[in-house]
């Protein structure tokens, strides 16, 4: 009987691939193990075993696998079901989900490296001609790539040759290819076995009298052992004895010391092992908790709607405790930018070593460790806190998922595929595990709130801030009026300046929000009106004053600030609009005494960039923090009493059906940073349009009013949550090809969906990185089957790609969140 496996390859192929395996392999393999497999002419991929069977494929002959990479499955059945759902729902392939779900260190690179096997005894006469050519090449060169081998032997398929060479011990495949992850090993030392008894030790010290350094090392080791039973690190011994690596090495070589290694995790919680007791909840929190538990009884997704600083985190903590007491795993999902040390240490204070963090800023090694800890259900991975990718970890027994800041747009992954929404995918995950799931926010998304109103989700709320602190007082300032009355200093109104002055005089801190980084978004020549554009994208370049550069925020292209206009040569360059850099600079001129910090993409690069600024602000080393939306999320500053919003208009005018909802959420969240302790905080919102409905709703803290109005608009224009939408993005470097392709596709869609199809239309930035873009939107009424709709779209896509001129056009789907 023949044996086969179907595997998932980490590439965008619709189908699973079948490989043949031997009987032994067949018996050894399990679903969820990785195998290295040849693919195409010379590629080798890491694939995941999805099915094991005995039916040969009928259209091609199954190749043999290369190597089995795991001893145990590293992915479980629940994950595979989850991936399947994501692929189907978000219209991508399961291979794309696989690639995105696993830490990259688990995935073999497609270019295999071939090395000479130094230990192999090669009998040259036994090598066939082609084998000898490769062998010879490796005498001159330490490493070859598959395509180089291919060139040497003048043959496309070189895997048989490589296999033969492997069998004859001529070559090795570079190990890193199979396992990029290297466990971190720490060196430890102990006394050699021959010297365990006291007499032997004495004799040893005697014999070392001529080597005082060595004898000191042995004595130190002896002392260390006496005080602590724990293993002794080489480095500890080195520093305690005041010796060097060379001395220790000499002792090891003599057999007096023995060296051994222990694998340790890179990420360790260094805090005390005694946990702080959970806080007792107040009556509002308790009521919310009761409601949540009630809803959980019916396994309902539940929304916790609690105003900023109402103490939602403490409610989550109670639920997490209950979950792990039942021996189950808990997952705490947050948008990337809200994953702060503040929150992490709060959880570690309560749960100590039971908390693992999974974060995109962690190295591949750290991620593999968390993966393995979850897989083997280590106590330290009972609670995982992380950004959206944390939901792909190999949980076997999830009891609770918290999706904090559930309204956040950054839960949606836009590129690359899978273009999934983490909140929605987490709901599906909770269903697979039959676990509880709680969505939390001070400003719930219209969808989630709608779902709670219709009874699909459960609902709980906390309407008061913890400690009965008042919601901040919000004041709108009319920039038109202020400008007319000449009461502006730079971008600051008199009102805002008065409040900043008073706050600083009180020794309190200020947060200023401007949703643009850089100095000014546009540089313009006042003589001819020309403004420098990015050569790769259809946008103006943003002026960054600090670096005296013009930068593109879409592709990163940058040039030195020109002295004169590129078009007419005159030196009358001026700026339009303003970003965080300019706010920071004006502030420094207005308040030379104050310490001003800035938090945006430009100042938070690097692993700890973000943390450093937050800590400095928390420690009150900074008086004012200027920032973009980065400073809205999950930050709990004790001493901030004033929040200023420099200009609310750019948010409101964004061309997107969610712009108003987003503005409400963003402004409410930023405002929520003010006055979190005793005193009532103050918020000043500057705008040219202070009578805008959304600004009124923000200042009255009127979520309900905002919701009703937005829902009404969505009903009028058939947008979610009353309708479903799919956006199709077309991308191509040739303008005409793109237009023809998008027209063809849209026309075919109209044949099926009639007037449910909008576009094609250019997005606001219609060219990015030299690729032209066009969008088509399909509106799908709630009654219409989503599965059938997607199948129709896929059929159209197949006919589309059958047309040769469209083959190089990229078609990208965004489902729900566009
Ligand atoms: P939210 O997440 O709703 O914005 P937090 O959970 O950050 O609010 O709580 C706001 C502040 O109130 C925090 O500093 C927190 O420590 C404090 N707090 C919340 N609940 C309690 C409680 N039951 N006892 C003591 N302090 C609490
Ligand atoms: Zn000019
Ligand atoms: Zn660009």
C-alpha cells in the first residue's frame, strides 16, 4: 500500500498538496507536524501535515517528502479549524494563514543552502559525474544555493543529486534552514566527579597551590555551592572568584570542573513571586461582573461598555482568575499600540509568572518560546497577553478571551493576507473552544453595540469612573473665531494656552494630540503653487524639520529640503498644515522652562522606544507630551489634568464611512487620559467647525446619541452593520491595464449583483510605491448568502485571470472592514 500526506504550503495556493511517504514515516507522522518538502524546480518549503491517507493524487505524481521536522505536532486540530474559517471568511488561502500564524522561525526558507560535509569520508571514485561537479565546487566555495547547483550540473531538477550526495555524506543542508530557532543555552559549572569527596578536594587544593588563580576559582565554587543549592553559572563563578574565562577553561580542560548547559527562556518575569491581592471591586464593577457572568451562562459573547477609567481592567482580572483556577488558559488581546508595560506589569503584579507576552516587537526566538510554552501547557503560559497574532498560539483549552479596546481599527490586519479582524476571528476561536469571550471598550464599535442591542451579544456597563472621579470637562474652541480676533499664537488658541499655563503652574501634566506626524504635511511655493510630490506615490511629501527632509509617509522616500522651488526656482517656499513636530517646537518657544516630549512613529522606533517615552512621562520627567493617536490607548497617567486636541477637523473630514465613528472614539479616548485620579480633568478641543454633531456628542459624552445617528446613516447608505461589504482592490504598475482590469471585473460583478456594486473608483491616494490602485465595493444585504456571494466572486476571479493581459494584476479582498 502506498502512503500519502496532504500538506499546507506557506504560499497562496488554493489547494493542499500531496506528497508520498514511506511506511515508517506514515506510522510516525501526525497531523500538525511540519515536514520539509520539495516544491517546483528547486524550492524547499516547510509544510504542515493536514491529512494522512492512502489515495494517490490523480493529476500529478506525488513527490517524496524531504524530512520530518517535528517529533510532536506543533499545531492542533482546533487551530486548523480556525485557520480554515479565516481562509474561507476572509477570502484567502489556508497557506497564507499558516504563514502568518506561525513564528517565522518555524518556517523553512525557500532557498536551501548546501554545505560541504566536513566529517564525511568521500571516496571520489564513487561519485557520479554530476555529483563530482558539486563536490568539486564545494572545495572552492563554502556554500552553494540550489540554483547554483542547478547551473553547475546544467539541470533544473537537482534534488535527486542532492539526495544522493546527502546519502553519500558529501554534503549537508544548513541546519538553520530547518530550525532558525536556537534555544538559548546558559553555561553552568560544577566540580568534576572525581573531586566530589572532601579528601579528594583537599588533595586538589593542595595540588593547586602553585596555581593561585585556579585554586581561588575552586574555592569560590565551593563557597557558592555551600550557600545556595542552585546550579552555578560560569559567569557567576567568573565574577565571584575574580578570575577569567581562560582560567575556568583551563580547569575544565583538566577535568577539575565540568561544564554543562541548561536551556533557558529568553523572556522571564523578574518580579517577586508573591502576588499582590486582587482589588475588591466597587459596586458598579461588581454589578457589571454579575451581568457578565449571567451572559456567560448562555455562552454569549458579551460587551463590557465602561467609560474611560471605570476600572474595566480590574473586572477582566477577576474573570481571568476564575478562568485559570479552573485550569484553563486565558487570552488577553489588545491592539498593538495599547500593549504597554503599564498593563503588562499590572497583570504580572496579580498573576506573576503565569503571564506570557506575545508581541510583534519580540524576537523570533522569544516568540518560539511562547509558542512552545503554550503548546506544552507550561504554567507560565496560562495567561497570554498579546496583539492580534497571539490568537494563533496553540491553545488546547481556552477558557476565556478578553478583547480589550475592541473598537480599535488596528485589530484589522490589512497587509499581507490573511486580512482578518482579530476581534471577529477571536469570537470564532472562542466558539471552537467553547470558551467565554468578553469585548471591552469605553467607546464600543457600532457593530458590537448594535449586536448587543439586538440581543446577539450580552451587555454590561460601568457608567462611572472609579473612585467617583468626574468625567473630564470638555470645552470646544472655535478656531475661526479665534483667528478673526487675532487670539492665536501659532496653532494655539488663547484658551488652550491659558489652561496649559495654569496646569503647569499647578505642577500637573499636559497631553496634546495632533493626528499628524512630521512638521507640516505640505510644502508649497507661494509664487507658482507647486508642492513637491513623491515620485512613487500620488501624495505630497511631508516636511520633517528636525532632519531637514521631505518624506513620503506611504513609501518612505525622502529628499533633503530644497532651498528653492523645483518648478519656478523662487525661494518662496511655505508650509501648509502642521504635525506633531511643529506643535512640539511652538510649545518649546512658548514655554522654554517646560520639558516637552513627543510620541509618534518617528520617536518610538526600536524595541523600547515607546516604553522610554511613556516611562519618562509617568515619572514626570516630562511636563507635556505631544503625540499622535499612539497616546490614546490604555495609558493610565496619574498626574495629567489637561488634554488639548490641536485640530479635530482632519479626523472628521476623512473620506470613509467610519470617519465619524472613529473621530468620536479617538477624541473620547484621548479626553479620557485627563483627570484620572481625584480632580476633574479638563479637555480643550480646537476646531474650525465646533458645531459639528460629533464634537457636540464627544463633549456631552453622548455615546448613545452618536450611535443612533451613525446607525441611521448606515441604514440610509447600506453600510455595516445593517449590510455586509467586501472591498476589492486592484493593483498594477500600468495605469491602462489597471483601468481595463477593474472595469472588466466590475462589469462581471454587475451581471451577478446588479446595483450592489460600486466603482471602480480611485482611492484618495491612487498610486503607492508605483502601483496604481482602484477599488470596487460590493454591498451584500443581510439576507443574501455570504458563502454563495464569495463563490460567485471567486468564479469571476478565475475567468479574470484566464485573460492573459490581466494575469499580472493583483486582486485583494477586504471583507467587512475595508
Ligand atoms: P479602564 O480600563 O476602565 O480605563 P482602569 O482599569 O485602568 O480603567 O482603572 C482606572 C484606575 O482605577 C486604575 O488606576 C485602577 O488601578 C483603579 N481601580 C480600578 N478599579 C479599582 C478597584 N476596585 N480598587 C482600587 N483601584 C481600582
Ligand atoms: Zn514655484
Ligand atoms: Zn511615496
